[in-house]
């Protein structure tokens, strides 16, 4: 806490942090019983893709976005300018 700082430094006593203005969230839905992965980064930050998930009895086929009609392949390159949901897709193991 900086010297001279006080909780009532502004008129209503609330502290406002606008840290998230240039940050977005990618929610990665694994669909294998594990929790979703949340990636929260600054727009334009280089991304490292999550490890390929494992689902018993299935082969992982890639990452996809979904617009309500079509699944589109997704590549983790840089943080997008809007929040995004990315889905793991699988096919039944032959």
C-alpha cells in the first residue's frame, strides 16, 4: 500500500480498477469431465495452446469455435479482441 493512500481517496469511497479494459477471456470447454480452462490475457498477447485433452474412447480432433450453426477450426495464436468460447472436439476411437 503506497504511503499516503487512503480508502476514501475518491468521492464515494469505492476503489475502481479498470484493469480488464484491454484484456479478454477465452473459455476452453474440454468436454471430457475436466473443468473448463479460462485464459485471461491482454488483447494481442501471444498464446500457448492448451495440451491436447484426453477423453476415454475418443480421439481428439482439434479446437473449434461455434456460432450456433457451424463449428470452425480455431488456432491459439494471439488473444482476440472479444471474449471467446473454444470447444475440444473428438471422434470415437475406431
